């Protein structure tokens, strides 16, 4: 299993933990993950806007399987869509297959068919499947109706959008604790109250400001450094908001141009 995972360059990102999702908005999803752990459900489908933590959660779930001495693989279809479709072959041997960025399969009927067959093979082998996309399966513009039927059979949850302060706070505290990072309380408060609400964007800002403190002792942090960090948070937050606007405009334009033709597949 490890060799297959290594050859695909799809190693699980180990900087992710289910403890990151301790906020109240994530409780129902984490409960479903626990059901996945013990085999009460075989598939799970997560959806939400970009940068809301879906990829981070998929990595955390895969990591939790590895901690249970099970095998897991996490696929970003956004990275794979322009590669050989046969990359999906034999993945049904993993205990858990996590498939991210599902919406990009709109671009390829061949990849839709390959995923359809992977789902069937995984079910035959009683393996588990985890999906993430930017919209529910019922709204995916796939031509392959049989694939949509398979996806729609999964328990489905919308991930929190990050607007709940408690969700952001729980995730930030977990990440800082696991990485051993410490920041002045003014920086933490500013990031939580005035920084990006979406989890992915918040983590990007956190990674952006951390090097500013990497060579400083906690007692050596000046007011100027703190001011620079606060200003950087504001700048990166504005950039994230502009990116969100551009993304929403792109999605609206794409939706308006969608072709509603469907193509059945015999099985």
C-alpha cells in the first residue's frame, strides 16, 4: 500500500488532526466520521465553499485511519485531472479512499466513468469512501447519471462556513498547540475577530505571519513586530476577500453556461 501511495506522490498531510474540528459547527460531521471509523457507514460526502476546511478535514480523517493501523489515501482530483485516468486503478485496496475536489470531473467523462468503477470495486471489497466537493451531489453538473446516483447514496454534510467564532477559535488553538507555536494574545484576537472567516484562508494567514516570529523569543517581541503582524493580517485578509469575490464570480459564470445533457452508463 505504501509503495502505491508513494508512487502517486499522494502522501497524507500529517499536519491535520480531528481535534482541529472541535467547534460546535463540526459536531455532526465528526459524529459521522466516528460512524465511518466503526463501519456503520461506508461512504461520506462533504461539501462547502472553497477554503472552508474540506481538504484539511479529509487529511485529518485519513490520518485517523493510519493511527488505527488502517490504510488510507487522499486524492485531489484538481491535481490529477490532467494525468492518466488509470491512476484510479487498484486504489480499492485501501481501507479508506478520500477523493477531494470532486467538482472538477465536470471536465471529463472518462474520469467520471473511472470514478464510477472505482466506487463499485470499493463496495465489492467493503472498503470505505470519502468525498468532498463545492456543492451537493445533486447539483454536480456531471453527464454520468449513474455516478451521481452512487454519490447521492452517501450521508451528506455541509461543512461550516467559518462564521462561527467558536469554530475558528477551536481550530486555531488546536493547530497552534500541535505545532508548538505561540503568539501574542493581541495577534490571536485580531486573527480571530478581523481575519478571514474561512478556515483555509485563516490557516494561510497563520502560515504567512509565523516566520515573522520564528527567530524571536517570546520576551523579545517588540510592539513594532506586533504591529507588523496585525497589518499583515489585515492585508492578507483583504487579499482573501478579493479572491473569494473572484471565485464567486467565476462560479456564477460557470453555472450560467452549464450544459444539462446527461449520459447514462450501463452496469
